[in-house]
C-alpha cells in the first residue's frame, strides 16, 4: 500500500512538473521584434497597431446600425400601416498611415445600402497624401464634400436620416465613381475643399460625366461647446448628350419605405417622384447646385441649418427644373455634454458621456422644407398634380449615448406634401423609427 501511494505521488509530481515545464516553454517560445520603431497596440475603439514614430499604423474598426420603423398615411401607397426592420449600415473599416505622409481608408458595406452589384459595395476606398501640410490630396472613391450634415459621420448625425434638402440633388455628395479632392485648414479658423469626380454616367462619346465641388467654411469659434460655423458650397456637372437619371425622389425621412439590408415596405412603400425624369439621352444641358450652412453651439445647446438650391437646365426638355430646400435644427444634451466639433472637415462629431453609468442623453427637433418646380409635368395624375410639389417634415428625437461604442436612438416624423400624394390621396403621414448602433 505504501509503495502504491509513493508511486502515485511521484507520478502526480512528475506530471505536474511536465505541465509546468510545457507552459513555461510555451510562454518563452518566441519573441516579437521589429526592424524599425517599436509597435504600440491599442484595443479601445477597434484594433489599432502603430509604430511609436507614427510612420505606420493599421486600424480595424466598423459600425453596425440596426433599424426598425413603423409608418402609415402618405408613407404607404394604400395609406395603411407598414413596418420595416433592416440594417441601415454594416461597415467593416480599415485605415491607417503609410510612410508618415500617406493615409488610406477602405470601408465595405455588408448591408448593401451603398452601391450596387456593378459598382460594388465600397463605402470608401481612398488614399490621401498629407505631405503638403496643410494641404491634403485624396484620390479614390469617397463622398464628395457638400454640406455640413454630409461632412458628419453617419455614426454621429443627430437625426437618424440626414435632412430632406439633400434629396433634391443626391449627386452632390454621392460616392458613385472615382475622384480627386484637395482640402486644407487655413489660418486656424477656416476649412476649404475642392474636388473633381468622374461619375458612372457617360455621354454619347463614352466620356464620363464630371462633377465639380467646392466648399468653404469660416469658423472663428471652433472649440467643442463654443462653435460659430458659417459656410457655402457649389457643385456643377455638364450633362450635354448624357443619359442621367434626374428624378427627385424623397423618402420624407422614413428610410423603411424603400431600402436594402433587410425588410422594407415592399411594393406598398411610397417613395414619390417630386420632379425630373429617368435617364434619357440629351434632355439636359447642365446641373448646378449651391448652398449655405450655419451652426452655433454653446455648451450643451446647438442650433444649425442649411439651404440648398438646384437648377437643372433643359436641352431637349421643355423647361428647366428648379428645386430648393432648407432645414433648421435645435439640439440639447440633458446631461450637459457638448457636441464635439472638428475644424478639419468642418463637422460635428460624437458626444462623449461624462457619466459612465447613465451615459449622455440628447433631445432634438428638426424642421425640413423642400420645393420642386417642374413645368415639364403638364398632365395631372392620381398621385401627382400639375404645379410645384412641396414636402415638409417635423422630426422629434432622442439619442442615448450609452457609452463611446453604443448609441440608441428614436425619431418621430410627421410629414406633409402638396401636389403629390399616395395612391389613395393621402398627403400626410407619420412614423416612428428606432436604431441600435454599435461602433468599434
């Protein structure tokens, strides 16, 4: 018995010794070395690797926005209630630095709300040279610079859908094509940008439609919680001998009437055409848009607005199309945090919660108004009357920044239209939409 116990004790001791030696060998099995500067690993807000001299970096991140909306009246063709559950965005984002002066960014949209089968689902694929400080040169696929809300990341815009005036000329800040952009912060209080973009549209010779954008912002006050922002922008494209879809279609702030990335209202969703036509050769000569923007923020309170005007000049079409729109927005953070502002890009960013338990709570109200004058419409239909079409929307919402990664939102939208309706004559509608957003 004694021999058996001794044997078992020795066996256990040897076994544990072997395990310990194995673990020790595993821990000390290899080392990480570099042939240059040391590497810093960060895991807060994604996965980031960077050299200590900041010459090279690599960051993997992303965002997921899951929406659910319910709506009725004008928003559906028969006026009855419908709902929609969908991924508004599902991006995998890869960016960083190369040789100190080069920045790269690749964002891929798994929700397929960006692009299409022929153009791909890249939200962005760009390379930026920063060696001409303060001038930056960007090339690739990206959103052209037009308007304050477009400059804001979709993660941190106040309302879940950007203002209705952008529906009047979606091309001015679209990313469908390839382009070159120059931008700079000037004098510590101004931001300037200009770009030329090659769209995925051609004229009869096969020459692509070129888009030209200019934006300038003067922000003498640009600290978070103390902002004065004034800006203007202009965009132009030559449509001579081109076949371009010029329809002005608005969802009136309710994405679920027609979207990708999941379920929507299907054939009953009402995304009406306020003016313009489908792609037809030679109808239009050129297309120009100008706009102004402004914002003021003091501590937890902010007010902002934009105005946009578009003129689509006729060639073979009978008349020009003119459209204009604006919005005004008030926002207040109940928990006292200011909206972060960045002069580089002339944009608002996130709200960082001060209380880690309760997060940050924001309330806002926005009023939108759009108008389209299209005298090419000479016969009334059941859904479109002759004359100017108009749309107005009131949006009331709340955002809860639970922490720096999680944001929950709810918006209530009440809309009204003139000279345009659904199939049963409704010109008013309302809806509620909610979002859970996670970004890393």
